[in-house]
């Protein structure tokens, strides 16, 4: 707990050093909040590119932390946490463990600077960027025993997900002008109560309420895709359903698995002046929507998909990409060996199991990709282990992978069925599917059964171009002999790698 208290003190002091700036400078610097209270001071952060940097040396010295500087390494310690930062290095060492930074520490005008997101994550705070108000909100869970209950705590969590970056994200997060919850009624000034959030399983979300609250405010945000709905002068009713995953901070979510693009509905307080409830719809891709205010209810209809998400950024002429100005981009490719463990998959006519082929070809593709300097392969499983379908997709989504390939083999009732098929689900995966299928056919040498669309879970739930490869039919003796032949596997693996490089424009 000492570590947590020190962390919040660090962030409090860190933010308190940021000024309220007037004139042109005000537009350039974000406003900063801790638990809903705006903090002002006479020192500016520095925004470099799309990232807000914090002067870490000044902060640590002001709090009495031990700081040592032996170029190019800065060592910071507070007794519980020991952090090593190397200027220009995107990896820090925290308590002996490597921790990646989005942007490396840097020196500017004699100060050592680190990204605000990194500081927040390492010291246990949530950091949110709100595009509408150009503000950074930091939230500490005041329900944690022993945690300080900063006098500026608002009534909940609001704002948009971010890192202090000048970009936006739109997650629910801490926001508002701030007030002391011990002296302020969160319902003060509010005329309506949100009774529940109900999803019908088809694409409509109902928000029944009591009272009158005025207009609904909406905004579409990107990277990732989501729709933000704000309800000013609104509070959660005492018996609000479905309730909250974090009751202390009024945070909650509803997972969706029955819609092509809607993945999750998140809700929380956004601000307390006026009390505002924020609803965020997380989407896989740009999607049309409609909001209808009815008597005693608001209906949000999530309609048809309008385009693919911006997943893969093509390299520029010099091999760099906009988000990696310091050098060539390294693409993350998730390789998924289907089935495994208690799930053997299809049975082969030669007595083998599909899971064996799936793992063998996956490992061979990985071995080839390990030799590529611009591609980093990741495996959902590297041995005979059972992994849930949703966990496979979540693994790729959480790391923000660029591509996803699931390896499988097929089976039919008749022994005559033969050939290779490639499956995808989202339109933004079609181009990748066409390229990888061409190379699958070249590698396996079996009948071309085409590129098809199916709502297989691993290609539907992933947010990057994703394909599922059915290399051949294990119920067919010829197909089976091909797929379990080591030399054929080598050829298939080599072609898959060619397909990946072709799609990424690396060949």
C-alpha cells in the first residue's frame, strides 16, 4: 500500500506542475485532472508528436525520491519501486523486469522527460484523453484501502481513453470539473435517473430513464472505432441494472457476441458539473448508428458496417511508417494453431489428428518469420495445449497485432472431398485472404476450393485482417499424406510467409 500511496502522490505532484495557460499556449497544452479535479501550476508538459511528456527528474526530486544520473541511464527509486530509464530506449527496467514505453525517454532543455502513459501505468493510475475538452484525466481507485481520497474526486469515471496523447480514444474515464464527494451530492442539479442499459441481441440498446435531462450528445471516434454518447444532467438510479464491475467508481460494461461490429457497451460517469453519464460502444469497424429519444427511453440502433478499421499502415518509400519515425516498422503477426489439448480436431484416415498438423505448420511458419527483420511472430499455443477461441482472438486484439492466421485441416463425410480453402469474415480481411490463399494453393498443390466467408469465431472476433486456412481434407488419403509430409509442410510454410510479406509489401 505504501507503493500505491507514493504512486498517487507522485502523479498528484506531477500533474500539479502543469499550468493553466492563457492565449495561444492554452490551445497547445491539455488541461489535467486527478480524480476529476483540475490541477494547476507554473510548469508545462511538452507535447512531442502525439505524446505528452513529463519532466520526471523535477517530479522525483520534488518528492524526495532518489535520482541518479549516469549518462545515458536515469535511476529513480522510492523505496518500493526501482526504475531505470535509458535515453532513447523504448524499454525501461522496473523492479528488475522489462517494461515497454510507447515513446522513449528523452532530454529536452536540460530535463529528462518520459511519456505520461508510462508513468501512469507503472504507478497504478488510469490515464484518459478527452478530445472534446482537450484534457487528460488521471484516475486512482479511491476504494482501495489506504489510498488517498483526493479532495477533487468526481462522482465517477469519464473522458476518452488515452495516454496524455494529443490523439483521442473515447473510453469512459475520469472527467468533469471536480468536486469533493464528501460534501457534494452527486445528484445535485440532475433531473433524471438512468434505470438500466438493455441490449436486445440484434443491434438495439435501450436506455430507460425517469425525469428529464435535455439533449443527447454523440461523437464518433477512431483508432479504435467507437461511438460516444453523453447524457448530461443524468445519474444512475439506485437500482440501476446491470450494475457495475467497479461499484466504487461506477464503471461497467456489457459484452456483445451477436453483432458483426459491436463488441462491448461501456458506461460510467463522465463529469459531475453537470452530472453526466457516458456510454461508449466499442466497434470492430466504422459502423452507422441512429439515436432516438423516446418518451422515458433512449434507443441506440447500431446499423451496418461502413468500412474497415485502419489496421495495417503501408510502408513509405524509405521503409518507415508515420507511427515509427525513428525506423522501419516491425509488424506483429499472430499464428494460431487450431484445436489442441483435449480438442484433437478432425481425425485423419492415417490415424493422426488435425491438432498435430496445425501445430507443426504453425511452428514452421514461425521459424521462418523469426528470420525476418520486419515481422515479429507470436503464437497462441506452442505445444499441445487447449486454448479457448475467444482467448485466441483476445490475445491478438490485446497486442494490437497487424495480422492473424489460424491453421486448420478439414474433414468431410465422403473420402472424395479434396482441396484447400481460405476463410475470412470482415470485409477488411478480404484482400489478405485472397493473397494468402494464392500462396496456400501454391504450397499444398491441392485443388483450389476458393476463398469463402464464414463467421468462425477467431476471424470474427479479431480486429485486424484475419484468415482461417483449411489446408486440405484429412478424410482424403491424398490430402492427408500431403499435410503430414514434412517436405510438403516446409513448402506450405514458405508460401505462407511469402503471402504475409506480399500483403505487407515487404517482398
